[in-house]
C-alpha cells in the first residue's frame, strides 16, 4: 500500500471536510461521491440530471424478465430482426444500460435508444455507457447497440427539439419499409404535481438540488387541452400515444403512486379505445415491493404500469 504523505493527508482531510459540508447542506450523496449503483452497473451522477432510484432499478429488472418470458413462451413469433427498445426520458441512461446488461446474454441482437430533452442528460448517459464498458460491466457490443439522443417526447410542435418520431428516423432498426416501430417502450417520465413539489411532499434535498425539469411536467403539451388530464399525468398521455403509433408490444411506465397509476391506466384505456385497440392490451399495476400482478399495493410509493399487447394481435 502506498504511503500517504503529509501533504496528501492534508488534501484528503480538506476533501472530506468539503464533502461533509455539502452533505450538511442537503446535497444528495450521489452528487457528492459522483455515482450510484444500479444493478451491477455504476451510474455516474451529476448536477442537473435526476439520480436513479432503487424503485426504478426494480422495475427495470422486472421489465427484463417480462421481455425474456415473452420470448421464451412464444418462440414462434420471435422476429429475426434485433429487439428494439425505446427508453423515453432516459436521464442518466441507467434504464437503457441495465436492460442491455440483463438481456445481452440471452438476446443475440438488440437496439436500445434513450431519448431525453436535456443535453446534459444525454451527454451523461453517453459517459455512463463508456464508463461501464471501460469497467467491464457491459458487453462490448453495447457500444454499437445502445444509443442516446436529444429529443422531445411531448406532442407540442413548438419545441426547439426534434420529436421522438424524427429521432427514430436516424436508426434503421426503428425505421423500415413498414414505417416507424419498436418492440418495447419503457419510461420514467416527470410525474410530480406542482403542488406536491412545493408543499413538503417532495423532500427538500430533491427540491433544491435535483432538476425540476425531470420531476414536474411542463404545461407545454397538447394533453393539457384535455381538461380531465392532470398536469402530473401529461407525459403518459403523449408517450402512450407514441407507443400505440409505434406498435409497442410491451410498455412499462413508472408512476409516483398507486392512485396516479390508476389514473394513467384510465388515460391509456381511453386512447386505446379511441383507436379500437383496447381489447389487444392487458394492463397491470405493480409496486417495487410486490412485482407480481395481484399483489396488494399500498397507497404510497412508486408503482409501475405494465401494458402487454396480446400475441394474437401480432399474428
């Protein structure tokens, strides 16, 4: 072990004091130390990009199991083309990267695309890809199979950023002679109500130090034209419309609570019913503490909505 010089010890002590002061002010530990475990990955964390949560990790692992189960149970519909996974509001890239890590040993080819409106998030996600490749946490093929791009997942047309559909045209896997499409769509979008952000429901550390852009939905979306849709639910409206348009076979949404998940299921059922596709879809709500459908879910804590398209509708 290398000896620590007096000067080096002094620098260490100064760094430790600085970190302790930052923590005493409420700065999230992940921003101080610079990373967060996520499955077997090491996700770099930086200011202005949301820190990935343990619940999101649980839902991502569950999504990977659903993907593999679907392929195992129905080999007759396995597409010879690479599996196409779309991660909207991708943030640090944690979901996209963990899905690749969990699926790569079972699925020969896939294309995973993460899209986020924040250029800071897209840059960090790309760094996380390289960081986990460098440390051997991802297979080398992730370099060519996982991509991150800046784009707008909402339907408002005044945005300065390209819409999801335009971004997908860059990738042949998502754009072919049949049009745009994907197999799996997963998203952990902003879902906190404005009043919950300010009334103490959202923790002080989160409110002060994590990006509001990734927490509270903007009002600038066509979904706000529909009076029955709350501001905290608008992303689900627009993203589910994209999922229907792209023909996604599995859709996974993270929500802030069971009550919100129930509202979002209603929104999705209305959209599916309007295009006569409600009967193709099965809806389940799960919590991070009970990931099997039918498990009792308490009123608080994040939930995930699992939406599966019937195999008969794909035939």
